[in-house]
């Protein structure tokens, strides 16, 4: 690696490396040792400090997630210790169904967002088509003053305008259909949310019944 640096044959840094970090790395690989930074200078550089803090934050987040998962596992283990095999199977099935419902709700939300983006694209396309129609109309008016041959071109433009208008109408109908689909998806999502709440309530009621039975025993 040192020989490559001396011969200036080091590969280009990948795009995911920030420009600030690229500058620091180039600074560290300066062939002139008098112009290279010391270790203290590197560690105190703003870009390096920011990167180290980012790494520490990510590590802390991972630790917190692990602790949360461990705590959740302990709670689940304690709860399962009070249940029979059949009751644990029911609770696991309910949990999986709730998780599936949550995933379905998330998918519906993403699909609705995608539909909204498509509607925005269609609206922009309609506006562009309307501008083109206006331009074609002006061309048509100008061509009305020209020769028979030019009027033939105007007729062709008029037909193209009518075709564009039909396309706009189709786009408008498609947008309305998309809007209705979004509303339907929203209602489905709301229904899934209500169903998920009911299932959580049933699961909680089962858990309380199990705890009550354990206390009585």
C-alpha cells in the first residue's frame, strides 16, 4: 500500500465516501511527510470527529435494540411460563396474525403513497398536455390564414388536438379511478386496524384469564 501511495497508483475512493472524508484521506496519503497530518490532527479533525460520533451513535442504538429485544424475550418467557402448550400456541398464533396485519397495513400505506405519486405524475402530464393543446390551438389559428396546403396541416393539427383532448379525458378518468382506489385502500387499512385492535384486546383478555387461573391454582 505504501508503494502504491508513493507511485500515486491508489484507486479512486468509492462514491459513498463523503467529499470531506476524501479530502482527509488524501491529506493522510500526501507523499510529503511534512505536509501529512499527525495522528492528533487527524483525530481532532471535524470530519473524523463527526464520523466517530456517528459510529458511536450507531453502536449505542444497536446496544439499545439488543437490550430491548432481551427485555422483550424475558417478558415473553415469563408469560409463557404461566401458560399451557395449547394457550401458548394460541398466543403465538394471535401474535403472528397481528404482525401480519401490521405488515399488510404498512403495505397498504406504501401502495397508497405510490398511488398518490402516480396521480401527481398524471396531473403534471395533463398540465403539459394542456399547454401543448394551447400551443397547437395558436398554431391552428395561424394556419387558418395560410394557403390550402397549410390548412391541410391545420386540419391534421386539429385532429391531433382532439386526440390529445381524448387522452386528457382518459387520464382524468384514470386519476379519478386511482383516487377511488386510494379511498378504498384507506378504508381497508382502517378496517384492518380495527380488526388488529380487536385481536389485541382478545389476546389481552386471554392473558388476564390465564393469570387469573394461575392465581386461583
